[in-house]
C-alpha cells in the first residue's frame, strides 16, 4: 500500500491598523498606547444611546489605497454590517464591520520563496472597527486564574483593514513570506506602521490538511499568534497534530484553537468564537457608502511602485543578486534613494553596492531614515563618479563619504578635508609608482607597449592598480599621461 501523503492548505486573515489620526466612526484620537485608559473615548465609540457614527474619510482612502495596491476591484457602493457578539472588550456588544459588500474583492499579490515567485489571490479587503483591550490581573496576563479584569476602550473604534487571502499558502514558510510582504506593502503605502509587536498587524490563520487518499480534514482557525515566529510555530504544530489524527483515521474537529506560546501548543477554545451566530445585519445608523471614481483615481495615481515590482526590477533589469534585490527593496525610501543615485549617473551595480554596505550601515547604526542623511542621491552619485573614473580609490572614497555624511558637505570639499585631492601626489612620486606598477605587471605592460591593448582594458587595469597605490590622490588624466611617458621612455 502506498504511504499516505499530505498537502497543507493555509489561508490568512491579516488585520492592519490604519494610520489615521482619529477613529473609524468618531473623532477620538487613535493613539491608545501610552494614553491613560479610557480617556480617548466618546459616546459614539462607547455605544451610548443617542450617539451616531460617521465614517472617517481618511480610513476609507487608506483602505482603497491598500486594496488598489493589492490589485483588488473596488466596490463603488459598499456597506457596513453589525457583527453581534457579547464580550466585555466590545462596548456596543456588536462590531461594525463589513459583510456581503466589502470595500474591495479579488486581488492578488506575489510572494518570493527559495528563488520562486508564487501568486497568492486575495479574496477581499474590508474595513472594520477594533475592539477595546482587556487587562487580566495575572502574572502572565492571561484570563485563566485572574481574580479580576480591567477594560480599556481607547482602542475601541480604531480603524482596521482586514485582508483575507484565498487558502493558497502551502507551508508555514509561505505564510511567513505572505505576512512579510503585506507588512512591506503597508509600510510602502504608509497605510499602517505594520508593527506586529504593538498589535498594528495581527494575523489569524486557517489551516487544513489534504490527504492523498481523498480525505480533506476540517479547517481549524488559529488565534492569538502575536509574532511571525509564533505564527510559524503554531502552523507547524497544527500540521503535525492534524496529520497525526488523519493517520489514525480520526476526524478533525472544525474549531478555533488558541496558540499558547509558552507551551508551544494550540488549545481548543471554548470562548466567544464557539457561538458562531454573529447575526449580521446592516448597520442602520450608517448610509451605504459611495466610493467615488475620482477618489479611486486620485488614490491610484498616488500609489508608489509596490515592493514586489521593485524587487523584480532590481533582479531582472538591474541584474542584482536575489539577496541584494530583496534587501534593497525592503524599504521604499532606500529603494527610491538607490534609483536616484543611478538616475544621477552612477553605475547601477556600483550604486547598489554602496547603498547596501555604506548607506544601510549608517542607517542601522544611527537609526536615521534615508531622508535624514546629510548626503542625498546626487551627492553619492558625484562621489561614485570619482571612483568610476579612477580619480578616487575605493578606500579613499569611503573616507570621503564619512566626512560628507558627518558634515553634509559636497564631495569636492570633503575630498579637501580628507586630504585627498586630484593631483595631490607629486609628479616625482607618481612617476615612481607608475614605473613600479608597470614593472610588476610586465605582461600587461607589454601589450600596451606593442599597441595590442586595443580595448584599453589593460590600461584601465594598470591605472586602477596605480590609483590604489596613491589612494586616489591624482587625476586620472595625469596618471594616464604618466603611463604614456613611462612607455615612451621604454621605447626611447
Ligand atoms: Zn469616540
């Protein structure tokens, strides 16, 4: 008998907190971290009788932005529903969310894994309000064993975009790449800070197993994964648990399970999610929302190139290595900086090397953003022009860049300050270095001497060696002239 084999099927719901100043349906501030509990609240977000919600237009715009970047179709008429459930973090006893007519549907996004690109379809993107926060008075902050719990409604009503994928992810690693790409995207778009630690990006995962004998195990929803690592571990654990049950011929219960990060297991939850009748009905206090064509077109025009396009461009057009294409497209500002260095005349590969090693190092060390650097893309390009034509050695150029970064001065001034200047070596010592280098590289020199170096490659090679010796302290034309002089003397 053939041994059974399995296929893992994963779908993700990613909740992204939208970077608005105020909540989704009222004007309370969204800043809930660091605020005194229950201070950023009003009758609307507390659901007091007589209060009415009104939609935050900025949240709608940010939702449209994320949806368009994910290649979704925007519904020109969209509406909100009440999702009813009773839990103390929900002051109104319902959450205003979207149901049958979400803001956007049918998108897609590529992920990259082990040199392959896989397209993941997006089912829908909808807007909803966040719930409040419960604080359980136990050492580990968990509900079980708590003598009492406190509630903070500062977060209640904060706008979220929920992005639902099709169940097309086949492994915990793919799920991880998918979440990373969503995070990169929302940061590119400035739709959210995408920070998982602070809860601005939260993930619920659905996972099931398809068995080679035709059985397809029920879907299990995993909640309480608060980091990428936790999500991967939870999915790995569930894969093993579900396959084990199927191998024993047992059924998999369709349920919600909570990830326990300390014990490294998922546990069946008998909480609010068990009672799955949310009794959705249209929110009577909000009209249907018309998403105007002009808004959609304005947002579309403001979209930056998405991270996956930048990455593919760096890999295919620029021919950078996969690792460089990935790291240089991680952050939009860095990618655009690099593009501008190249647009200012620098060689692409050379610009990529310098941005990757020198610029990213400074950013990591100082915690600055690219825009805060004292050197702009044109400044770096003008430095690289010196390196490219040989008037600065790599080593000397690094010293010059350090000065430029520290003092915010132009390349010529920084060269003076570093004591490197074109023609800074005396003719006598230059002559000595040229004679020495030509002598040490007899084969190349012979080709120059006989005029066989028609491409000029050998000359460039020798010139590079000389430049390195003199730390770039001479103009390339002077070095070239000195090479001719030495060759002439050899002829004479
Ligand atoms: Zn409010």
